[in-house]
């Protein structure tokens, strides 16, 4: 793989790359649409990575290429990069250079194999994070060597997405991509920015975690995600708290607007569900988290209204076929569902949701 990417880099830029870097996508076990409200989330890394080959330049230019059919090449000066520019996919890698303060004098970059885009599996973050690792190495920043440094890289990637791309995402995906370790979920506390790795011994428990892509593209730059985030901010302001993490559940009833009330109820109840899942994981009872996954999906579907008919169908089909629990994962409005299933029931459940679009994460 690396050798074909290196060869493609040579063909595109008539020089050798200085290296190849990769960063994974994620699924979120639970804690959805709470990162931007100071909540708790529990993502884990996917086996799928986005891979980039890169070489530095010293003339202030960026040349960006991708293997992907729809991704137009982009050449431009680093000092033209900023909010809203460049347009399209180039905003992600260019935005990362911008957010890191353009420490390199320029960059040639080719994106190779990647996390499936539009599947709600954090393909944008995987691209940003792979670019940040390339810049870190090429410029000798040394940030990738420590957890604190990786959190700094993740913050820069999030700024690129929020300010240059213009997607108001919450930061879970970038931290997951840069800080997850194998066979563990990452407990992220988005209030105090602490992280903890929790072992996920699925195989020992006779379980599988599946991801099923509905094939219905998920879109995060359009207005719905931003609207949910805005509702969380409005609800917090109405309750006089800095964010919904600080809102006690009994206070949600004080919100007079029914839509705001439902959306706030999702955030507050989801944070409680994350705490319950963490307690079960710590007690070695991962097989018992299924009902909490189902409750999370119901809340995302009914209270936050970010599911889709395709996601509901996959979740219902999985549960009807004997899954222990299932829920949509990621931003919603399409994308993927995750399914917790006993190993012996895996073939039946995978068949029920359409095995061709289903893969095992753990
Ligand atoms: C997207 C965003 C994240 C998070 C999830 C929902 O993946 O990038 O910040 O808000 O949606 O949990």
C-alpha cells in the first residue's frame, strides 16, 4: 500500500515523499451529540485509516492531491488559506496547516486510501489528523510523541474543521483519531478535557461489535448539526448554566419550548447513559450495555431527531435478529449504526442488516 502511494506521489509531484502517515476513523460506543455540551463520550478507533504521503516545500505553496475521483487537485499559497478558503476537500488539509500556524514553508500532499467518506465514521477527522501527523513530523514539532501533544494536534484539526471548513463539530472525532489505542475505548470528558483508556475485552466476553453503513450519506456541513448544537447552547443559557453538562435532569422541565426541552433532555440523559456504560465496563459487564445502546438510539431518534429511516431500519433489524443492542453512531442524518452482538449470533445479525455493508470492529 505504502509503495503504491509513494509511486503515485512521485508521478504527481516528480519527487519522493518525505514520509507516509496514517490516522484512523472512529465509532462512538455511546455519548452522541454531547461533546459540544461539555459531555462524556466513549469512542474507539476503527481499523480503517486515512493515509497521506507528504513532502515539505520552502516556497509558501501547498499542492494537494487525492486518489479520490471527486477530489479536485488544489494548488495555492499558504497565506491565502483561511475561513472559507480553499473550497471543497482541500479545506481540510490546508486548514490543518493554517491552524498549526503554517510551520512548514509549504507542502506537497497526496491522500491515498481513506476512511469511507459520508458514513459517519469521522473520515474528515482522519484526514485532518493524518495531515497533522505529517506536519508534526516534517517540521519536528514533537507533538505526536505525547498525549498532551496529541491533544494539541487534535485541537488544531478541530479549528481547521470549525473555522476553515465551517463545520461546527465538537472535537470528539479528532481526539479519538489521535488518542485511541487498540482494544480500548477512550473516555473523553469534554468539560475538563481529560481522557481515560477503558479496556474493551469483547472477544473474551464472547461478543462482537459490528458497524453497519446504511449507505445513506451523512452530511455535517449542512444546517441540521449546527442547529442541534445551537439548541444545546440556548437551553444552557435559559437554565443559567455554562453548558448542559451542568444541568441537573430535573431542571429540563423548566424549558418552556418543547423542541428545546426534548433536545436538552437527550443531552442530559445521554451523559447519564455514558456514566452507566462506564460503570458496567469497569465491572467487567460489557454484555449488559445493550439496553443503554438501545435507549441512546431512541433518544437520538425521538428527542434529538438526528436519526434517519435507514438507521432506524438497521437498528430494528439488528435487534429483531438477536443483537444485544444497537444505535446510530456519529453525527446522524444517515451514516452508520453500531451493533453489539454475541459471537454466535453474528452471522444471523449481519445477514439481517445486509452483510455486504457490515464489518466487525472488535
Ligand atoms: C460528529 C462531530 C462530533 C460529534 C458527533 C456526534 O461526528 O464531528 O464532534 O458531535 O458528530 O456525537
